[in-house]
């Protein structure tokens, strides 16, 4: 399948926000379901695009999923420190999974991080139950960094990964 990774257009923000929100909701990743405060963050693609780079996976004009890329100076970076870039909110529509969109999005983040002067590592946070994503990260050379695991809210510990570029 030919998948094009490109910047999300303003006209696609709402659609990508829904893809991202649905991915988290349908996979049971939000503790409070439709009432979860993070749902609004997931839907706010315009807000993310103002502080980072929002990429989409496109197949023949159909948005399959997206990801947010952030340098370590971006307010979107949760764990990136000096010499690191980060990606967040990787999501692929359920009907598009298994077709390479997730991996293509991660590879695009790897390329963007590698192109940034002074950036030597790419980092991310993930939930324990996101095992499909973990397989992609590990296949692409990311390693677990349990010493960096953190909890954005009580009861939700995020696992971390790091890739040397």
C-alpha cells in the first residue's frame, strides 16, 4: 500500500481529531471514557499544530491516522530533554490498522528528529496496553527506558522508549 506521510492540512484537523479520539476511546485507553479530560486534548489538532508538527498518513486522499512531532523546546514535549525530540498521540483508524500507517508515521518522526541539528535521540511515552505500538517501536530499534516512566495523573503510569539516531 502506498502511504504518503505529510503535514496535516487545516481542513483535516477535525477528521484527525476524531480518528485520534476514537482510537483512544475504542481501545479503552481513557479512564473516564467520553468524560475524560484528555479527549478534548486528543481532538485539538489545531492546538497541537500551533506548537508542533502534526503529520497524517494518507492513502489515495484518505487520512488513515496521524501523529504529533515535537522538538524538545516545544510545549508539547512531555519528556524530551536536551538533544531529544518526541512524538505523541500516534493513532490509526481501526479500519486502517495493519496496513503500515503506524510504522510509516513513526519512521517519519525518526527522519524529522534526525534532521534537527543537535538532536541525537527520539523519545516517546506509551500506555502499557498499547502492545501493537510497542512492537513497532521495538522493531524500529527503540529501547525501553523504565527509569523515565512517569505518571501524568495518579494511577496512569506511562512507559517510555528512546531511539538513538
